[in-house]
C-alpha cells in the first residue's frame, strides 16, 4: 500500500531523514518509533506531501504521490494528530463532514456516515452540535479519528495521536480505537516515542535514530533480537507484548 524508496529530507545543512526505505502492506499498522528529532514525523509528513522530500520516492496504492496535487492526495489519506487537530469554530458534525463535502458527497450520505462513525466510536449523538472546547480529550481524539475515517481512506497517518491525553485515558482510548474493525482493515502509519504504545499497537516497528531506520520488524523480533546497542537500550526493560 505504501512504498518508500531512498527517502531523504534536508533542511539547509541538516539532514532530517537520510535514505529511508520501507514498505507497508494493506491493512498493516506500522509504527515509526524513536526519540524526538529522529526524523519520524518528517517521514510521516512526506507521505501526504505536507513536507516535500529532497530526494527519493513515495507511492501510495501504486501511484507516485508527486503525480497528484497535494490537496487531492490529502483528501484520500486520513490524518490524525494530537488532541484531534479540530478547528475550534467547527462543530463535531462539521468536522466529520469536512472531506466528504470537499469530495461532493450528498448531505444525506454525509449524515448517514457521520452517525455510523459516532456510533462505532461510542459517542452520543448529542456531541454532533458541540465544539471541541466542550469535549473531553478522549472525545476530541475520537472525533479526530472519525474525521480521518469519514471517506474510508485506504491509508491513515497518525502523528502522536494520544500524546495530549493523560496516561489512563491514553491507554483506554488507544485500545478502544484500535479495536475497531474499520481501523484494523486500514493501512496505518503511526508516529510515537512511547515504547509501550508501539509494542501494543504495531504489526511492525521501524525504530529510527538520526534520520535513519536502525531496525524494522515485528515488536517481539526487536525485543528478542535487537540489531544494535541503541535498539537494545531504547527497548530496555519493556515487556513482550501479549497481543
């Protein structure tokens, strides 16, 4: 579903991403893991062209992303950030309807899809007329995911989506959201620096350091067979997942 080859991004003299290559299969959840400044968010944002690469190539569903206008590409890729990334002047209903309206969906179709999503995400119908400031952190994150899933995109990108939540709510919300069949059937690339989160959610982890992938594989493989001392130290004392 996603094919990245020799991806590099330079900002002046600083190389943020250095010759990254990886593939993500349909329905797979790949977690980009690493410390702050390792290049994981820059890599994520190059997939939907929020940042343009210096060199290298990215294709989504077999199509080079540079062959498509950025706005058109982003309408086909769900995007979730911390605290939902919701516009403060949009009601929940307006937020979820944003991309369907841009794609010309009929009002009845938008309403049906909106109600389907809030039901799946266990939100009461009363939230549809509320604004982000009137929601809890967990509710804002659910609405952010509903907006990302509204047009059933084949790919959803998540940049530290649970980072604004307290630890208890964070664990509860991420388990609830990733338990959704709809999200399980979607190709997900998620950025985090939280090792436990990566171990719990990932089908594979790409651990990054200084702009490069130092090891990529299933969580248990990284835990039991670290490729370098950095991998071993980064994952030190973390339990094997039971997922």
